[in-house]
């Protein structure tokens, strides 16, 4: 029995199948945890969704920003519809079943047996792991509850960009959403920045990758994350990057949590990053 954390698939179904062959995945024996962004921009998001859902207890995924784009689109918010490859999902006969499954996925998965946490993007330096779990659950309750439609209409935006316990309503939910699904860089004080997307060294002064902030309260926790394709395969400060840019001509990556061994397959198509 083995447990694997896997980076952003974004519709690259063929690469996923090749990766599972490489690790000799057995649905009856092994467990897969995906770091979000199952869908969008790649060639076959529909097959990825169906496949992961049908794995049942053998797999789970945290939600990424592209997964949330799909959920928002399904509720009539088409702000990011242009350039997406989500039409086959939206037109599928099992669309409603797939989307209902997706909206019930978590924002954070903690595996106590491996002392490991899987998220999609990042965590602000102010949050402890226990606080991150609480805030993830806050957002999950909205996504899975009667406030889902309203959230989908208001979730986009870069503000507020700094955490405060005094945040309420959509300001609070939007900040939580942006941390778990969009975060890359922040200041030492935890102010988020969404304009910088390149690899470390290309950012403006006073900005740091979220996992490099020395004061980060989760610095002693093992955290596995995706989202940042330009980062490449990085492992430092107890943070493991899983998105190695499969969609953009890189690799699809899995890390076996039992012994931290890395497995990769090469992308079968190449697209230009946007």
C-alpha cells in the first residue's frame, strides 16, 4: 500500500494514465491525493473528472482555482470562460453529478500518518496549521451549503490582500479562497500579491514565495502544493512543489508520501503559458 500526492493535471488525461502505470497504481491497495486543478486548458478535462470521481475511496483532491472556475461557470459566472476548455464538461450528460462531486471536495487534506498536508496554492504566514484547517472548513461549508450560488457570483477579486480575524462575509471568504487556490508571493507581513507569477528571482523587491517567509507559522509542517508551474520541482522549508508544468511541456509529478520518492512522466503536448 502506498499514498501519492500528484500535481496539477489540468485535463492531461493521457499523462495521468502513464503516471499511474509508472507507479503501478492499484485501486484496491493505493491512495491518490491530487493537489487541485484537475480541469481546464488541457485536452480532456471531462475524462479526468470522471476517472478521479470513479476511483472512489482510492482518491481525493483539493480544489484549485481552475476547479473553482468550473463551479462558478456552472452557476452562470462566465468571467473566466474565455480561453477555457470546459465546454465538454458543461455539455456532458453526467455534468450535474460531476459538479456535485467536485463542489464537495476539500481545500486542505491533512494525512496524520505522514505528517503531511496537501493544498493547491499557499498559506499566509500568520496561519498555523490548525487555523488553516478551520479556515478551509469555513469555505467548504459555503461551497457545500445554501450559500454556494452567491459565493460563485462574488468569489473573484484580489482584495482584501491581508488577513485579519476581523474580516467578515465575502471579504473573509475571498481571502481564504485566494490563499488556498491562487497564492504564490507575499510580503513578510503576509500581504498577498497576484501580479507576480514567475519563478523566484523574477519578483519585485520585498516579495517572497509564501513558503520562504521565515516567520511562517507552518514552517515545521510538511506541505505539498501545486498551482505554480513556473516554480518547477522545488523542495525547501518543508514545502514540496508538485506542479511541474505538464500542461506547458513539462512533466506530471507524483511524490510517494511513504518515502518521498518522486515519479514523473513527460507531457505529450506543449502549450504556451498564460
